[in-house]
């Protein structure tokens, strides 16, 4: 059995009971002191009270009241798969942050330690980037030479009697173009890695300062 309680009626009910103090005492004596009452809200915002939850509201948020009408427990609504996945992501992110905080505090003794490692890693990436740039430059030179050579053969030469491009030249031209494309992409990645590394270390420095301040 449930009782509907429209918005605003709760205050009127409390006021009425306040005028008749004996009503509460009599009601408690008639009922079981260990009994509980459930409170839930339907889709229209109407509050309901009852000794059991209707099946259609069994997965919704509800409260458990003792015999005195005091809320003793709140039961959250059952989460949807999307909400559960979001909650799991939040929990995992919090765990990773906690682990990273422990790493920062146990690994470094000062901000200078973090900056020193940052500079070392950046120097390594810059060295790799410079080597990649030099290789890309050599590929450009090789491609230019191959393109110049290709002009002596059909279909790039308009000269009468020009012969078909040899297979080895054509294969070398295609291979060089593919290598140039691959290395250019790798060079772009190296540049992005530098930017990302700087941001990560800057975030670590700021977080480390926060942790140190909180610990002192």
C-alpha cells in the first residue's frame, strides 16, 4: 500500500501532527517499532510513501524511513550501462592519478629534478628529429636526381626516339617517393612528441608543487 503526497502537502501534514502531539505517539504504539516505510517519487514529481516499492519503481532512487518517519537509508537509482561505464572511467582516472602522485613524490626531491629529466628527454628527441630532418633532405635530393633522370625516358620525354623508362629507375623512383612520405610523417610525429613531452612535464611540475604544498 502507498500514499501519494503532492508537493506542499508534507508541510501541511507536519503542521497538523504538530497540533495533535498525541497522534504520533498513538500511531507508533499501533505499528511495529521495527517497521520501515519507503519513499519514492514518480515521473510527475509526486512523492509516495508505502511499505513496499511498486515494481516499476524498484530501480529508481528511494529512501527508507523508520517508524518515526526519519530517513535511515537512501538507495540510489540503478545506473544505466552508460552511467556505469562513466563511473568506471572516473574511478580508473582517480586511481591512475593517485598512482602518478605517488610516483612524483617518491621519484623527485625537487622541481629541478623534474626539469633535469625533461631537458634530457627533450635533447634525445631533438637529436632524433635532426637525424630525421637530414634523412628527409637526402631523400629530397635523391628524388630530384631521379626525376631529372626520368625526363630522358618515355612518358616524361617528348624527344623523338626516347625509350621507355627502365624498370629499375621506375622502381627506385616509387621507392624513394614512399620513403619520403614515410619519413616526412615520422618527422611530424617527432615534432608532436616534443610538444607533448613539454606539456606532460609542465603538468608534472605543477602537480608536484601542489603535492609538496599540501604535504608541508
